[in-house]
């Protein structure tokens, strides 16, 4: 699965932070207007909070900067905000003005400021270099100013971070030690933001593309790694003790997903008796199973049945291994049922806690499955139950045409039996569009620039990054816990 964390603080990729620790590093941040260059630079200051930083502003007044980004004042003293605007309107506070009339005066003044610092490593952020060159009357392809700044970096071990308002390839790319390019794209009306780490001299770039968001006026990064077993992954970030809340089914005639964004969107969760499609990218592995885990756990805590017809590529034993750390053995045996299709003339290896169903036809298979379910329901706390079915398993077993022929009956059956059906469909699957036409909801977990994102087609939503917190058992006899938060990409 993809184990994803949302980095709210210290959200700068480690390879960049490591490059700035020793000082004397020249970093260029480039991108179109509105792509997040300034907030990226300010997040650098917060990440490097133990080292002094200076922020030179050329477009926005220092007063407006503190109004727009009020949290930065905790990490950037007022005296370290340098006003290099061409306009000289008096500010409400006494910010230091920087001479930008010519290169010599500008460089001399900056050198004196940097030299006064008692710290060995300091960082100077210039936002933006283009505005200063315009004030000085320098053409954009004249790099005399940048070279003078790099000399300061070399002599004083000062990090120079230059924000550039160009995004194409320029000669400056070859002069700096590192290049970060921020990108904002709109896909089907949804905003996607990512940073390209195009160059870091002296460092190996293992993750060249990083998804981020500017929600809440802060730069936040999504850090994801692929792992076969998140409970055994050493890189799992420690989380505070998670508290799982039992959400009752009777409150809003809905099955809560356990994910606040979705439950709020759907007024409590997936409607009991609904037919829902979860479209997944073929390369996300069993991430979707962990995504559904809060809902599965909540159903069990409400003493309701959950059954699976596993999607193709995931064995029943894998589903059991994934779920069992979160649910007691007793509850698993009582409330979790996994069905395995048995093709005529094919031998099937019997597995513990797995129920074999004859795959003579798709109708008989679904009827036999539901027959078993109705037998188990009286032993649970209510008739509401959750079915999770792999559409690809049905398609590969019976053919797309046969699946299509029973879609209406399949979706109507959910309402008749008080079942909430979740159909797992692979992106690009032949019958996906037909499934969606029958669905009450259509959500998706896709890969964007190598990172999982969630979004809704029905109801429509923007992109969300995943923040998955997993806590292993703290003491013998305890269960693992999971919490999933969806972070809007804005």
C-alpha cells in the first residue's frame, strides 16, 4: 500500500533542507504566478527556524505580508524583513529599507547586514530577483546581480534563495546549486499542485516530484512511500494515540465511512441500501483496503456484517492479514465473510474463514452469496450490512456483457436487502462507465505524479491528498488503530 502522511510543519523535502544546513547554497525557486513560490520560501524559514533568515520583499509591503501570512512572524523577526520595493510609501512599522538603485549599493548593504549576524549559517530569501533587476534597469538575461549575490554566499556561507518569475529554461539554471519549480495545474476543474526538484548539487534526488497544498495559507507536503506492511515499516511516522469513535448507523440511515470529509459531504456516510463505485488506479495496490478500514471497523463495532468478493489480484488471505490487526479474532469470525468464486471443473484451495461459491453464472453467484449473507445476518446486530465487491473479478469470470446484463438487478438488490454495496472498479475497466450509470456515488483514488489522490465524480469534489495514520498495538492484546484524513489540494 501507499502509506501517506501530510507534513503540516517542516514540510520542505529533506534533500533541500540538508543542502542548506552547511550554508553557501544558492537555491532558485521558479514558477508561474500563483503557483506557491512565496509560501514555499516562507516554509523554508519555518523549517530552518534554528538558523536566522532574512526575507527581502520587492512586491508586497512588509505590513501586508504579515497580514496575509500572520504565522511567519513567529519564525521571522520584524527586523529581518527587508523592504526593497521601488515605491517608498511609509509603512506602519519601522522596516528596514534596502537601496535598489544600483548593484553596488544594493550588494554592499546586503553584505553588511549578513556580516553582522553572529550565526555561522544564515539564509537570505529574495522575492523576487526580477523585480529588483527591473528597478535597476537590468535586462533579464544580465546575471551580474545574481553573480554578486553568489559571491556573498561563498564568502559568508550564506544561503541565497532567489525567487524567479520565469519558468522556462534560463542561463541562471546553470549558475545556481538547486532548482525548485512550483506548478499549478487544473484538471477537469480540479486544482493540482506539485513541486519539481530539478537540481540539487551534491545530493541524490530520490523523490523529484512532491505534491503539495496551500490550504490554510501554508505550504503543506504529502510524503508517501510504498510498503507491503505498514505496521512493520520502520519509516512509519509516530502518531499520537489514536482514538476510534463509534459512529452509529441509526442516526442518519447511513453507513459512516469514518472519514470526515466524505461523511460531511454525504450527510453522515453512504446511504443504507445504496450502490457505490470506488474507482482505483491499478498501481495503488491494496491502499483502497486501508482506505475502507475505518468503515469496516465501524461496521464491526456496530455488530454488522461485512463481506467481500475480493478484487482480482488480491487473495482472500491478504484481506484477512490486512484486517485482522484492527479487529479481534472473535469479531472477525463473526462479522467478516470472504467469498471465493469456484469455477466449474477447477480445483479450489480451501482457506480458513473463506466461503467458496460456485461460479456457474453471475446471477447464481450473486444469489448464492446473498443467500449465505442472509444466513449470517441473524447472528449479528441488525439487517444492515456492507458488501465490497471487485468488479474485475466478476468481469474476468463471467465476461463484461454478462455483468452488464445484471447491473440493474444488482444495484436494485442493495436497496431490497438493506445492503450498502461498494464496487471496486479498476481505472479503465471495460464496464466502469456502465457501473457509474447505476451508482449512487462515484469516488476515485488515483495516482497523480506518483502520489495517491482522492476525488469525487458524483458528488463532484476537488482533489484531496491522503493523510493515513496507523498505530500498531501498544500493549499485548490490544488492536491496531487507523485514522484517515483527506486534505484539500488548494
